[in-house]
C-alpha cells in the first residue's frame, strides 16, 4: 500500500489497478488507509450493500464514523430507510439519481476524499460513453472542491473503461498483495507495458486536441 499512500500526498485524482482475485481485500485496506489520513470519506458502492460493507469495515477495525456511503444496490432487493451515514439510491441503473446524490452530499458536507467501487460495474448498465461522462464530471467536481478522488479497477476484467478513465487521472497506482514491503515499488513487465500503452494514449489524446485547436484557429496558447 506504500505507493498508494505516497501518491495521495501529491495527486488529487488517482486510479487504482488491483488484481481481480485480490480486489475486495485490497480495496478494504485502501479504505482503511484513507480513514487514517482523512476525516470524511464518501464511499460510492455500485454493487455491494451497505450492511455487507459495514461488517467488513468493523472486522478490519475501520472507523465507520469517518465514512458516508451511497448504496446503489440494496433497494433493488428490498426497501431501505436512509441512515445517518448512508444514502440508498434506487438502482445502479439510476445514473442521474446517483449523480444527484453525489453532488448533493459534496455540496452539503465537507468531504475530504471520494472512493467509487467501482466505475467498471456501471458498464453493466450503461454504455461506455455515458459512464465515462459521469466519471469525468465527478473528477472535475472533486478538483474544484479540492477533494481527493480514488477510482479503483480490476486489473484483468475492467476492460476499455479503465483505459479511458486513466487518461484523466493524475496518477495510476498498481496494488498487489504479498507480505514483503521490498516489492512495493516493483512493477512486472506486464504492468510496464500497461504504463507504456497509457502514456501513448495520453500523447495521442494531446495531439488530437492540438490538431483540433489548429483546425479551429484557436491554438493552445491563444
């Protein structure tokens, strides 16, 4: 978790890449790390019910009082009354409702960091472009509010959305399990290739923006 902790010090919007098999375990540890460093964290849960998350947090001795939850899944199975620290939206399919709930909480409360679990889960219900638009809106809002944003993805199964979102984040941190801290900064060849591809995508995007500016006679420095 060392790279994640260091990245939080200097970056506002962070992408986390976590192996599929270790995703739930490492994401709970990441939430615990946020709890140690920030006073109030908004946890947006797309496909995990609040009660299950609360149980995991308690088992891992994570202070629930530092978290406010948006639960997008419980009401698809049963009624649930709003709690002091949790807002229940009707469904993961209700993207407008999720967006309104997030913006409302950010407006009314002082939130230090936002974690969304997980962006790729939304692609089950929405087209890639709609999810990406929502992610970009959220990132922009967080930057304006000087709030940290953490966007975790499963390494193997996140697909195209992960690549798209990574182009907008300040840093991408690869998390992996294991007991030795000596491997904290190690990146295997596969991950190095991932970083190279991401870098090339960002360069390509910048070139497209430059060419678009030239075509419209606006230019970057005009």
